[in-house]
C-alpha cells in the first residue's frame, strides 16, 4: 500500500521530485544551482566562462575562450555540448593553439621548422641564401652584388662594453649574408668626437 523511492544524486522527496542544489551535478560543476520556489526544478546562474544554458551544459562560442589564433568556434557538436574550430592555415590542436610546422606558411623556401615552448612557438633554420623569421627574404635574387656601409659611434660617450656588444651584433648580422665579390660587401666606418 506504500512505496519508498531511492533518489538519484541531486533529488529528494517521496517521489524524488525535489531538487537538492548542494549537489554539483545539476550545473555540471560549472555554475550555481538555484531551486525554483517549489523546489521541483532549478536554474543555473554564474556559468563558468565558455558555458551557458539551464545546466551550464552548452558551449558558448561567443565567450572567446575557444578557437585561438583567428579560429572560428562552431558549437554544432553533440547538440551544442561540444564545439569544433574552423581555423586559419598554420595552426593545429582542438583550439588551434599549437603551431603546425607542416604548414606551408611557416618556413618558406625549404626552411626547416622547429617547434619550441610545447608547440606554442617556432623558429626556422633557413636554407642557404634565405633569412628572416619565416625564411622569406631571398638574399641572392634579384641582387647579386650589394655594398653595405655601417657607421659606428666610437666616441667617449660609448663604453667599452657597449662597443663589444655592438661588434658581436655586427658579426652576427654579416654572417647572415653571403659575402664576396659577387655577393655582399660590407664596410664599417668609425667616427668619434
């Protein structure tokens, strides 16, 4: 003539009809549960950034937390509870947060791409005759010969340490070019007061 219900988490009452909001599952641990006045239903407020909906269960693509580096978020996966990204060339990962070294935009002209910082950064080892962050500068064409002059201040206002650092920078800069009578030629002019 009577019965007893064993309620699932988050519900109580004779017929398991009453919301128990101190259980985190109603809002998927992403927001605050608020029971209605009858305690027979609930709403969620203050959903974590990136989530929306009655139970903070729907992806909020307008939140800006998904799809990095110019990717576009589309929440059409699993009825809106997941998302996918439409991304720009050169990126990989669910949110396109990682650099794609295999992309043709990374290291041009047969340069080799090397990932750094867990795939968040990269550098290029350029093929001979190219330089630049993406090996985009052709040092040989169309100019086969170029004369480059640099003027360096060696007056008393410069310390020896600054002068030594400048020499090292110049050595590095010159080492990036093919030097010779049919390529680049450098001259350094010193001046002082």
